[in-house]
């Protein structure tokens, strides 16, 4: 991305202003497996008495890219950095997959226009309800 992109396009990664703010007003506390960097404020506390915490994404800004353990840290569920108290991964845990909404990889059920728009015919197993006890 060129210098103009870094100045104006906030939706496609951190802008120059965000990067400068993070380096001047924040302390880098960790990086997750996807390369997202996490910061905490070195300045004053917020009104509620909690420190300000934020993430600089490695690539496009997509909140679904924040792992659960870092999400808890960002929202103040615990104070210590997640890397210091992570349990070992479970055998059933799946690796991260990006949100596919709006892409060609998105789920499209049978009958969706993108899959031809043809639904399976009705089977006749539906009976409409009527308040007087009879069917319509």
C-alpha cells in the first residue's frame, strides 16, 4: 500500500496516524499468531479507572481476527497478558478461518440465487394452524 493509502484508508490496515499514536502513547504488550499487535496506554487511565487497550491488525481491519484470549484482555476480563497464562490447545479446537461473508466462499444454501435459485419442491408435510382447531 502506498503512502496515500496509509494516510487515508483506515479500513485496510493501520493509518500513519494510528501507528504514530501507538508508538508514542502506547506500550507494545504482545503479538498473536496472526501478527496482530496489542498495546496498552502509557498515559492516564480512563474515566472508569481502566487502562486503554487496542489492537493494530496485521492486514485488513477485521474484528473476527482477534483470538478469544486477546479479546478477553482487550475488554478487561483479566489484567495479565494472555500469552502468560494460556492453556494448551485442545484437540478439538479449529484454526482461525476468516469471516467469509460477502465473498465467493460464503455459505449459500440450496435455493440461493447464487446457486441457481432453484429450491427443492414442497413435500406436503405442512399443515397450517387455525385458531378454531381446524386446518385451513
